């Protein structure tokens, strides 16, 4: 009877909006924040016990992480934390990101509203405020805010497929930031580049928005790859 009730709870709270969804976010944070290092074996039964759930939502969360390439599934071995992407793969991802983000910014310039601008400006100001905090406290906060800034622009473009593609690509870029960027010496550059994008969107100028985003992604990719390669990747 107890097992049936537990199974029913797991099924009723399964992704989306349930236990698997919550576990997915928790596990993703553990990987991105390096609490789980690359190559670490993931014990499903132990995770289920730690989170007081059956193995069903744990498996569902890990399956989503596998689709994101954050974990690797091997026959007879189960799941392990994926290694960081190679420098060549990260460079390829940056190239694709450049194509997608420039297009997204161009489309967003023609659709953005005053309310949208206020929301985007709020994220921009939160990123700028990180400069006043100790470096050790802002690494993960920067990654999350930076992703939010770009994600909002994709949503404003109105193309759902573009949003899905961005969600897939940005996980890898986020790992690159966390694993290979030490400190945020580039924060003033990012703030200035985001400011230029925001100004172009405020002016509802598609050409200017596309160019500002292109310049930002090119510079950001250079910073990311320089840091990545300096660590021997």
C-alpha cells in the first residue's frame, strides 16, 4: 500500500511541474556549479534516498540532463557527469550562437514593448550591480543573469524554435563559463555591450540591434575561448 501511494505521488508530480522537474534543476546546478565534477558516477538509488523519492523521477531528471549533454549514459555503467566540451566543439557552438542571436535581436527590435524594455533593463542593472560584490560570490549569479538577458531577447523575437535551440546551446556555454572563467574581469565589457544592445532595442532599430548583438557575441566568444584554451583545452 505504501509503495502504491508513493508511486502515485511520483506519477502525479512528474515533469512538467513536479518532482522530476525539481530534481532536474537541482542536479543541473550541482553539475554547473561543479559540486559534481566531470566523470563522477551518479548513483540513482542514493539520489532517490537523499531526496526521499522513488527512482522514477530521478531517472526522468537524468534523462533530461543526458539530452542536454550534461550527463552521459553508458550501458551497464549508468550515468556519469559529462566532461566539459572540447575547445573545437565550443568554438562551433559559438559560431551557431552568433547566427541565432543576431537574428533574435533583429526580430526583437520590431516587437519589443515598454514593459519588455523595463524587464530587460532590470536584468541589465542586476548584472552591472555584480561589480560591487566580492568576485567569489558572483560567478554563478552572473551566468544565470547573463542567460536571462539573452533568453528574454529570444522570447521577444517570437520564434519558439529559436528559443528551444538557445536553451540547448546555452547550457554548454554556461559550463564553459563556470569551469574555465576565473573571476569576472570581463564584467565591464559585458555591461557595456549589453548596454549597446539595450539602446538599439529601445530605438526599435533592427539593423542596430543585430549589429550590437553580433559584436557582443563575437567578443564574448573570444573571451570564453581564450579562457578555455588557457586552461589547456
